[in-house]
C-alpha cells in the first residue's frame, strides 16, 4: 500500500504502474542526446530510487525493455510509449524513474543538471542549479 514512505507512478495510458520507497537517492535533469531523443523533450528529469524498494504494480506484459547503450537499459510502455525507467549496470542497486510519471511530490526537488554540455542549443535554463558535464556527464563544467 502506498503511504508516506512510498510513491506510485504510471505511464500515460495507465497499463503500466509501479511504486518505490522513499527516501529517493537523487533527482536531476539529464540533457544527454539519448534522453532527449527517447522522450522527444528538451531534457528529462530523473529520480534515482533504491532497486530494493522498487516494484511493478501492473503491466509487466506491456513493458518493453531495450539496451540503449553498452551499460544502459531503458523501459517504456508498449501501448502508449511512455518512457519509464533507466537502469545501468554501473549502478545496479539504483533504478532511475522518470519523475514526470510519479504521482505527487517526492522528498526532494531536482538538484542539478547532468550532461549539460550535451544540451540542445534551443534549451534555455534559467535556474541556479549546478551544471555538470564532460565525458561522464557529471563533472563540473567551469
Ligand atoms: Zn502506457
Ligand atoms: Zn540522459
């Protein structure tokens, strides 16, 4: 049951649902070209959660998973196309969830921008959050 220590989320059509436990581990905006392309958006806001506290509630039969890089796997709803998860073999204990699909507020606001130097040149960012980039996408740019 969802409570104060859990959050639920779902895809656009509702076929796929999931839940995860708080506290979350991080929350940030990713400007990498793969996120941009897979979401059709300027950038994607991810929230990292502990794999041990994540579970699918429904829709396992609608879920499509595919390798998007040598270490990453992305999951989306095969019915409506909503992007749902990013998982990396570099961080096997963490699941990255698309914040936009989560119901209600989580326990932290977005904290930073990653892969900022890979951003689309039509993306204007006006906040004062740290902007990271470089080969890993997570190094200081200044
Ligand atoms: Zn769906
Ligand atoms: Zn990305």
